[in-house]
C-alpha cells in the first residue's frame, strides 16, 4: 500500500475515533447527582460538533470547542429519581438509573480505603442484610500522574449498597452514607478516592502547594521524565544479591509436605514475636508447625482459619496443601479451607512466615482459631519453629534509586481528584495522617492547604470539610511521655480554625496492635453527626469536648472546654484519666483530675506551682475517658505548646 494511502487511512481512523461521543466514567449508569445546585455535565466529541442533552423534561445544547471538549450546566433539581439522561451528537448515548441526592467526596489513606469486605466478620450481618439501592459508591481506582491533572479515570463505575455489591464499599464511608440516607430519606453518593500509605501532599494540586517551596521543587523535578526514568534505571542497575535459599523449600521433601519428618524444631508460642522468645534480631523466613486435633464433626464442612495478623508475609499449609497466603503485614488472616482438606484426628498446620524488618511473627491480642460449623479449635499455644533462612543485613543503607509515585506531591491529586472536580458535591470526608506523623508541624500547614485547594477547585464556595483525628495506636504509655502521634492530632485539631470544618475524635476507637482498627462503624457515624451539624444545620451536639482555656489558681489548673453538650462526664464513671501536670520545668507527672461543672480541675501534690496540663498525650493513651453526656470523647490536647 502506498504511503499516501496509509496517511489517509490513519487520518480517517483518527477522525473516526475522535468523533465518538464520550463522557467521563463518573457520568455513567447508576450515578448520583447533587441536589439543589447547578450541575455540570461534560465530555468529548469532534471539534465543532453540536451536542444536545435531554434530562428530566428539559433540553440543553452546546457545541464542542476546538479541542473537542464540551460541557453544559443543568438546572438544580430536588432529590429523586431514577432518571435517564440522553446525550446526542453525531452519535448518541444514554445514562440510565440516575438519582438526585447528596454526593460526598471521601478520601484519605488506608483507613478510608478499608472495605466492608476486609471487616466482613465484624460486619457480617451488615453485609448479609444490605439493601440500600439509594446508597451508591463510585470507587476511583488507584492512579498516579507526575505530569499534571488528568481528565478522566478508567474503569470506574457506580455500585449500589445491595447484597454482595456492598463488599467493596469503604466501611467508613458506607456507615456515614447510611446514617445520612436514613436521616433524610434521600439518595447518597460516595466518590471514594483513597490510597493506603499515602501522604497528604500527594493529594494537593500544584497550585495548592505554592506556599511549600520544597514540595514545589519536587513537583518540578518529577515533571522531568528523563530525571524520573534515570532514577528507575539507576535502581534497575543496582547489583542484586542472589535470592536467599530457604531450606524449607529445598530438597525432595518440603517442610510443609505430609511426608516430611521434622527434626531440630524448637518450641515457640503463638501469638507472639520471635524476637521476644529467644530469637535475636532475625529478619528472614521462619517456619511454624503444629499438629491440630480436629473432631469428626468439623470434617467435610466449610472451615475458616483465623491467624490474626502476621508480620510481614505468610503462607498457610494444611495437611500439605497451600490454603492461603498474604504478602504484607496489615490484613487480618482469614483463610477459607476447601471441604476436603481437614480430616478427623491429627492435622498438620504449617505457616511459612517472612519478615523483612522489625519484629517478626504473630501479632498478639488477635483471634487464632479454626472454625467449622458450630465448632471451634483454639490455635493459640505452643507451636514448633525452624529458621528457613536468615537474611543478611543490607549494606550501604539499602534502597537506592527510583521513586514511589503515589507518595509524590500532586501525584494522586492529578490522577484521582482532578477528574472529579467538575462534579457537584455536598462536601468532603477525609481520613488520613498516619503517613505524615513524622512531620506534624508541616501537617498543620498542609491540611488547611488541602482544604483551601479542594474548595477552590470545586468552585462551590466553602464546602463542608469533615475529617477524622487519628485514633490510638501502638504500645500503651503508662508514664507521661512525648508522642509524635499526639502532636499530629494537635495539628489536626488546629485545622478547626478553618471555617466550615468539623473533626471526628477517634482516640477511643483504635487498637494498640493494628493501624487499621476494626471499628469503622463508629467512625462513619461520628462523621455523619459532624455532617448533620456542619452541612445540614441540625441543632445537635456533634463533637466531644474541645480544649478552650486553662486558668492557674494556686496549686490547681482549671480547664474549660467547648462542646460540653449536656455536661462533662467519663465513659467509665471514674475520675478523669490521662491528665498530666507540670510546672515551669515541663516535667509532667500524672495528675488528680475531677469534673466541676463544665470544667476539669487538675492538681498534683508533686507540682505545687503548676503551669501546664496535657490530656491523652500519647500514641495510645491508656484511659482517655473524658466525654460529654452525649457520649462523644474529648480531643487530646496540651497547654504547653
């Protein structure tokens, strides 16, 4: 074929492709549109093409610009539906089953990501009975862009909170939406754009970072593809040691085989970390083995093994068969067994655990059991272990080259937020901060910057911004101490100075051994309370007590609060706990605290001239029990900032 013919054919194909009328994936069957506000509908077609939209008995017309883009403004509508939207140009398409209600943009890191599916034991009944066709979620897939804002996301779709389709819903966002839906009997849409382990700066636009020169410089560098590709090439060129040889996977008989005869294995307790049980500074692969007696009544039935959480990765074998594996530390291990795996009497359970850093093994205070029918076999207790391989310490600092795109400033905004900013919403829900706990002072500036940035991009005025303060996590502190997580919570608290914001205190909803606590319902419902007050104007108590002022009077300090509701009390009817007091030297000791009206009076015989007070100032405070009579917890605070 002649070159001229090829060129003509390519031009024809290009025009044909371009002529296809298209809308973003967000504008699709089952979508929820925001009530009581003008709505933007947009898309792409051939330059100069006439576009006509018919929706709810009204017609709208426009013409695409020179780049093929088009958009129209629809008149505000009351809650209702379902409707169909017909869009016509040179071609036609219809968007069906459209509801009008309230749309909330939900974002953050893993605690906003976590789906009901991950917590399907705690919320088994919620999943089994879910029948809320007017609650819908649009899940934005994990995407990054270092080059600039994107116009669409691929493969996104709306799902209804009905049956098994509710499993991928963000648990926090689902319980939030459910409470709003039941309160007002309106459709509620969730746009969920969240990625685990990501910092706040990845969610802010380039213009939103104009007060952060170091982050701006990083954004500029990352736009240079030769620079980014060079880092990647450098990483690939690094010499890589030969993969370690796991003794348990070599030889004719593997350590999980039924024919394997164990030799040289040592006792170890499950749950527990091996570094706490006589194994010093070992990163590597450790095998665990135990013979488990299974009663005949459990055989031939669907069975599940609960192995709590394991640091870092694991694979479970039962009677020589691989029945489940997890590649990282955070998920709870819940492995379903085929009905032909278990047998009456002795069954051999083998777990191959890989740990790359820190303490390895089985996280304490988690469930470790075998379930089948109505029967349970406890898997806690003494197992046997043997080391398959001990990794050699990494020389020279380890990582060199390459970047994690999802952790770069603007990368998630560009790919996961920018495509939605024309879509009218009611407000924002934000649950993030763990990844910025090491830089709390910077976070105190970045959170207000994100709020201002998103509001300016949506151009809907001062949209309500609701966010969750970090819950308790890590080891309990039984002495007053410094805490990075406490300072991060303080940074979050300070963002309440931004108008039309609300913060959910979750200090009581954490788990010491899990950065992803199971209780997502209370978080979502507290967010909904914040929404009822902030976004819907309800005259309710939506927050727990917040520090207002401190008055030193002799050997006592009187703390005043806002949001005391019907009055101050404690969750356990005991004296207020986790109050610490200090003099000018800032050497804090535990204080005696008592409630007097809507204040807390704090003192200590060891501090005759007190100056400062702290409350719940720890990564994971032991007894942060101060609440208002509506049951909402007080935020941690300090007066010595």
